[in-house]
C-alpha cells in the first residue's frame, strides 16, 4: 500500500499484479480492505488497483462538507488513473463505488474498457427512505453516539445479512465501519448519499454507456434488486448476474461466486476483442 497525490488529497492505494488493469471501487464505510478476496483472485492475471475513496480508510477525510460530493468522487477516480499512468481500465464499482464508475463510463468512455456495477443503486426506487436513513445516521454521529451508529448500520439492509452470518463476519463489518473516519461517514452520508439522483431519473445517461457491462446483485439484496434490473435493461450490451444466497455485500458474502462472475466477464470481453 502507498499514498499518492490526487489534487489536494492523499489517497491510499493498493496496486498488485501485472496485466490488464482492473480498478476496484469500494462501498460506503467499507474501504479498499473489503476487496481482499478479489485482489487475491485477480492478481495472477490482472494488475489490480484498489484505493480508499475520500473520507474512507487511510485516504484523507476533509473536515468540511464542501470536501464531499458525487462529482468529487468521480474526479478522484480520474485522478487516480492519471497518477498511476493508466489510460484505460476495467472499472468495478460496488455500491457507493458504482457512482464514480458509472460517471466515468458515461463521460469518459475512452478510459473504461469494461464496467462492472455490483449491488449499485440502493433504494433508488424509494429515495425518500434512504435520505431519512442517512439523516438518522448523521444525527447519531453529531450526538457522538458512535457505538449506536455501528449497531444501527449493522441492522440495516445494507449490512445485516453479512453481519448475521457469523460473529466473525459481524466483527469484520463492524471493524470496517469503525475504520472509516467520522468526518468521512458524516459527509459521505449528507453530501453524497443524501443528494444523489435516483437511477430511475438517469436513464438517458445509462443508455449512453458504451463499455461492455456486467451488473451483479445479491439474490437477497432487496434494496438494489429493482435498480440492478434497471441498469441491466437500460445500459446497452449489459448483462445481469444474480449471486445466490447473498445480500448487499456480495463480494464478501459469496466471494467465490462473485469472483467467478467477475473473472468470467473480464475474460469473455477480452477474448471478443480483435487482436491489436
């Protein structure tokens, strides 16, 4: 792991393996540590990059609300690619990471060879409910009730299925949440998740995506099921893959099935390209 400069931000990056580049974008309150199964599976065939998004893990967490927005997350992604001198990469966006991944694919298609959107669009069909949940969690942060916040998050639809599978997995998810800087939690909730546009209002943008796309969703991820079907139906050349017996945290809940879907997709799109 090392830290690179992206604008005025110090970004923690993991860069492993050799081959075609694959960049992994983590979800809310997870950090790049959530990708250890995928890095291990991919690094023999690909150059695998994972980084902590702003406000997460060991990347800087600005202490003001203006340091967070969906557009800043998308700008950071371009900055990481530029800093690592990667012209074009396969982009894998999980949950929160789906926003910058999708923005890059729609606005800078020459930078994206393949696109994977995993468990993306939580609550897009009911944004009022997600906004209320975000306000509730911010209120707990503002009152200094971090332990209550972690318990509430572990009971949410985003994390509960993974957390309930075993004590070890509950402790792991709790550790990922607690490793997220408090300003990162507060302002990602208030400035990114609470203000994002519903995917159901972005069908024009979805239709503009040119990269071969894999949409992955856990069979039990009810907060993303409708959004995932919308993505698969709206993005040209997109396919939908359902991970059985998995909730929202598919890369951690069912890593073998998730990795199989990922490597099969990356291998198939690469084999279909004409030789250089």
